[in-house]
């Protein structure tokens, strides 16, 4: 039976890690001066969180399949709380890096278990609709978190941000104890949990449809991080300063929220596969528009195509996420974990790839985005082929 208020709780749990990741970004401008350190060490406070956040999900997912969602998310929140305390009282940047890494290590549980719970309590079009709500919330979270973090930093000091995460973590911990069912998700058996984890990932590696969904997730995330990493550099060439970059970047973020909203309204009528196909077409249209407008001497040559790209991803991501956790329901935790890791790695690769191309104008970045998009389209084609082989009704998928 589904607990009352489950959806708002799931939204809060899933965005908790993203909030913890981004709320401290405004403080990073002054951490170098505060801790008398260089920019490289300050950047490590962010990188340490992201790496721990992504890698830890690979462990939490199978553990939640084996021992249940509740004990794993409670353990993760306890670790995140310890990291928040360490960050709050950090005397130097080294201690802050460790605190942020521990924060990320704990927050990985909230993301992967949250996605797994969607599989546990929702099915069919309703599951995709919930993923769309999650996408909308995650799209709004970074700009809102950055705004809140900046205000707290200015008025209360940088420590107010880890303090807020600490308070929210305690609330989530109490809600998890009240709302999530206790006990094992499935029989533990006699095998060691590490053996069970290896078996889970081996089973997923043999599921072609799962791998194809993950390929789409990775390509879409890689494209989005490529855009984010390239935006300040490309926009500088168009005469946009630091104070204006956020407004242009927000076009992709808010249009992604719009795409997720459309998905939540259209999923029952169109089904997963059709929405994914429409999302792929709109995404391709966006990157090709960026190629076509590359010679236009205006920042709109970069931000207008990004608006189209955001809508396409908003249509594409919810049914793709639903497909990853639904490919093997008994392994939903492991499936969500592996998909989350691929997203983090693809995003990191996308951001790094910007350094390989010229950012004078938008053409070369547009070609990078096209490459990521074509990988996603190839994954989509593979899924459609698999559907046809099974005699699957694509409209009802």
C-alpha cells in the first residue's frame, strides 16, 4: 500500500543531494580568501562531492535491493549529516573537502533509493508521470538553491548553507523512519552482499533494453553538461559578461521543466516510446538549429537552440528513466545506481570535452552536442528494434 504523502517525500529525497551539491556554489567565490588557499583546492570541494555522490550510488543500489530501501536511505542520510557537520565546523579547506566528500557519499543513497521507490510504488504511465514531476523539481532546484545559498552567504555567512542542509537532512531522516516500510526488499539468502552486487550488475549487463536506455540517459546528460561547461566561454565571445550568463543558461533549464510538464500531461495518451521519439526529434532539431545559427553575431544563436534542446530533453528523460528502473523490477536499486553513475561519468566527459574544441562562436560546441544526440538516437533505434522483435505494442509501452 502506498503511504500518504509519498510523492512529495520522494521529490524532497531525490533533490536533497542536488540541493547539497549546488547551495554552496556562491560561497566558492570567497572560500579561497576565507581559507587562504588557491582556486584549485576550492574547486576540489565541488569535485569531491560529485565523485562521491556518483560512485556511492553503485553500492547503495544493490544494498537497497537486498536489505530494503529504508535502512539504506537512513544510513545514507546519517552519513550526509556527518558530512554536513564536518563542513559546518571545518577549520581549513582540507577539512571542508573531506566534509563535502562525506556529504556526497551519503547523498548518493537519497538519489538512487528515491528512483528505486518510484519503481516500487508506481507502474506504467503513472511511473513515467512521477519521473516527469521529479524532472521538473530537479530542473528548478539548481537555480533556486544557488539563489538561496547566495542570500544565506551574504546575510548569515557561508556556514549557514551546510547548517541548512543539516536541518533538512534531519527532517528527511525522521520522515523516512515514518513513511518507508521497514525490512528487506527481498530475501537476503546466504550469499555475501558483495557477491549479490556483482550478480546484480552482471544480470543488468545482459539486459540489452536496459543498456540502451542507459545509453540514452548518458548521451543526454553528456550533452547537457557540455552545454553548461561551454556556455560561459561561448557567451563571452558574444559579449555576455558573468552577470548575464545565468539568464541565458536558464533558458535550457526552464525549458527542460516545461518539457517535463508536457510529459506529465501527455504520457497516458502517447506512451513512453512515442514521447521518447518526439523528444529525440526535438533534441536533434535544437542542435541542428545551433549549427545553422552559428554564424549569427548574437548570443541568441546559442540560447534559442538551447531552449529547444531543453524541451526535447524534458520529453525524453522521464520515460527513459522509467525504462531503466522498469527493465528489471527486482533489481531496481542496482539499475538506478548504474544509470546514475553513467550519468555522472557522461556529464563529466561532456564538460571535459569542451576543452577539445574552439569556443569562438557556437559551431564546434554545436557539433559536440550533435555527436551526443546521435548516440541517443542510436539507442532509441535499438530499443524500437527490440520492441518489434518482441511483437511489443509501442504505443502502450
